[in-house]
C-alpha cells in the first residue's frame, strides 16, 4: 500500500491501559471555515439495514451510528443498486447503475465483467477536485483489480482490489512501531470443509491491532492535515467490516447476549417457491453452513460484536471532527454498500440474492447547514444517490446520472419527484446471472429470474419474503401491473436487457430497437 498523503508518525505511544490515544488538546481548535462544505463519507461493508440501533435493533450496540441519526436524516427505505461489493461501490462513486458503469461483478472474481472501471473519469472525486477539493481515501476500494484509489487521483491509502490490509507494509509498520501484534484467529467458524471460507471467529490481539482501528487512526490523521488549511476536503473512510469474517477483538467479544438473539422470521424457510439456484446454493455451495439456530446465533452474535467494535472507531472519527471545529461545515454520510443474508431463508450466507436482507441498507446523512434536518425519510433511495446529492449541494446538479438528489430530504422537505418504485440489478457472484427486481412504494416486490420461476412478494403482509405468490389468483392484477412497471423501469433506465425482459413477459410490441430484435424477424427490413 502506498500513502501519497503520508500518515506520518503514529498519533501517540501505547498507554498502559488505554492503547493508542489521540494527542490531548487543551481546548477545541477551530479550523478555517470554507464557503464550500467539507464531506466526510464513512462506509461499511455488508451491513444489514436492521443492524444499527437507530433502525430498531434492540440488541446490537451502535451508539455512534445512532448519534449520527439523532442529528441527521435516517433513510428507512434505502437500497443498494446491486448486492455485491464492486458494482455497488462503483455505483456509489459514479452515480450510475452497474449496467452503465460496466463493473457488474466483483472486479477480482474468476468471471469478472471488468477488472478495472471502464470510465474512471466518471468517479465523483474528479468533479470535486475540479472545484478545489482535496480528496482522500482510506480503506477498502474494490473498484479495480490492479489500480487503487491513489492511481485515480486520491490522496491516502492505495490498496487495489479487495485489499490485503493485514499484509500491507504500512499496517505492519504501524503494528511494529506501537508494539502491537495479533495471532491466528481463535475459535474459527468455517463455511466449507477443510477449513475453507472463514465465516467468523475471535481476533487474537488487542483492538488497537485491528484493521478497523488502524483505518480510524489514518482517517483522523488526514482530518488533522486537512484542517490545517483553508481548502475544502472530501474524505472517505471505508471499513472492511462487518463483512465476514466477523472478527471482534477481546474487548468486544461476547458483548451481546447470545441467548437474547432470536431466530430470523424466515430462518426456517424451506425455500418452497424459491428458484432452484437458491436451493442449490444452500445445498451445495457452502457445505458446512449450520442447520440449527444455536450455531447461527453465535455467528450473528460475533457479527454484532464486530459491528460494535467498528462503531467505536466511527465514534473516534466523529470525535476528532468535533475537536477540530469542522463539524458545523461538514456533510457526514454513513452508508453500507449492501446487506448480508446472515442465516436468513433457511441459513443462506453472504449476499448474492435478490431478497431484502441483501439489498436494504442503512444510510444516514448529517448536514448541519440545512437544519432542521434531523428525522427520518421514507423516500425510496439508492446509495448511488449520494453523488448527485453532493453535486446538488455544491450547486452543480447533474440530471444525466442514474441516481437522483435527495438534498430536499436533508432540508426537511419532500423530494421534488419521489420514486414510485425502485429498480434493482444483479449480475451474479457464483456464476453470471442477470436478475432484476422492482420494489414499489406501496410495498410489493417482483423478482425477475430468467431461466427459472419469477417471484412476487407482498411486503406489507410478508416482509420476510416467505410466500412466493406469483401464481396466486388474488394477486393476478397486481402482478400484471408490476410487470408493466418493470418493463417501463428497464426502458427508462436504458437497461441493456430491457427488450429481453419485455419478451419474456410476452411483449414484442414495445421494444427499444436493440440489434437482435431485427435479426429475429426475417420479414423486417434490414438497414
């Protein structure tokens, strides 16, 4: 890893009982206030929407995420565009669907659709740099296999692909300088035979030795450097967690009472009515996934412990933002790239399914310059809406993006054109598979599964998506109506498979004129 903006000396030596501490300050300092707002984007990886306390979780301790929610806007119907890391992250940083930015699968998978972002000039920070911003990146990138954020013009950390932080030279130097170390994961839980696919375990070292703590330290250092001059900044810290493996340090291990963790409502889903691909995944892809809730409860407990450890690091960053006098002129964004199945639907693991657990995400935005802003918004929003919102805030809106600005929601106002539905995409993780889904404002969901049966759920009565009612007579009119909405959404989004969707729905009349439509009609005049 290269640090183009050097993290410099470590913040302080280890204290006997308190680990690494930020240098003490006699009084709160005040940075030069810029006319342009600073932007601090805190990202987490694979966090379910129902995880933070501010989203109703009574067990998982997230005081610092909840603190952001008290002062900002919590989006209760936020979705990722795609439930996979690379496409979701590229969408967040370009404001475009994956079928437009080109990175439809993870960049480093064996069946990758794009090893590097085809058009890196569309990344958000290029727009901000042109307006005088310093742009820093800390943590997980995963928007390119060989090129990292620094290669695209960011300051800060430069780990291409998923990022091997534990073997990074700068991280190892940090550990050595501070007398820190960690050992092999203790009590590991694996998803496959022969100790393959580490799902969770116990971090074998102090909290200060974890990558999450190191990322917070690096972010704090960059905040201090940015506060020393008058230029506005865009700084993002992207944590690798709570993505599996869930590895809480001893300080956080067991923080959540396992006996209080109740089974998911759909844990006992027998997958009846689900596509064969879902049943095959549960049966064949991960061979050692638990069948009983007692085992899954421990995995969920480690996930909660790990989340609380990350939440503490988020608190350290927010505390430093306050200490530097930057909070009043800083837009703070907290968001996940996508969700996590975490044992739902009969014990599914990871992501890669069109269900709510994988697509619903926590998203909280705090903008002190637009008070009153605290509260909740039930607008249908994507995480790719962040880029157009930032551009709107800066007075340079861009209506060519797929995302839409939610700036009015931060000002306590309704959106000018609220979505009536939200269109979701997926291109495969274990094999290439183009799926789409549509969720309507009034609580219905259609999943388009080419090559298998489609799914239809009434989220009003069945939020756990247990009963596929695609063939139920009482929903026939609603199913037909939402199929029309899917066709319209595909056309509006300029989805490359819009004609394919229409044809499988029996509509050969309202096609877009894609090349293959003429090739299949020998009577049509060729041009």
